[in-house]
């Protein structure tokens, strides 16, 4: 699939504040990823955002944030344990990933 076709089919622009929009995968009405069908249907090619979950800065900020995320994700707290070094590496990779942004075009992010 061509990049532009992928973006048109599977992505949307969401308001990020300051008159900026960021490219994001679409979600289902229940906020599940569009590629979630009894598991990740694109697991081998999932984006870095997915590969680094739940080690996002917004979740690692406090134990309360971690507990909230864990309450909504049956996979958290299961599987292998990651070392602090592995988690730091994932956080660095996420911060280094380019974010696709554009000036808000007044479309409401759709």
C-alpha cells in the first residue's frame, strides 16, 4: 500500500494544541486501535508507539498513572519483566521518533 493511501485509510489528524495537529491511527468507537481484532492484526509491523507501550512518559510519570493504564489493559503486569535499562532505551526511542505535525486546518482533526 502506498504511504498516502495508508494515511488516508488508517489515519486521522488530531488537535495537539497550539494550532497544531498530529497524525494518529484511527480508533474504533470504543477507542481500540483499528488494527485490534482479538489481538493485534499488524503485530509484526506495528509502529514504535505500540512497540513501546506501556513505557510511555505519560504512564511512567507516577504510580497512579501506571495503575490507571493497567486497569484498562489486561496485558500489563503479565509477561516478561523489563530491566530499567530496557525501559530507558524504549523511552529514548519514543522521544527520538519524528512526530508528523501540521498547522491546524480547522477540520476538527477529522
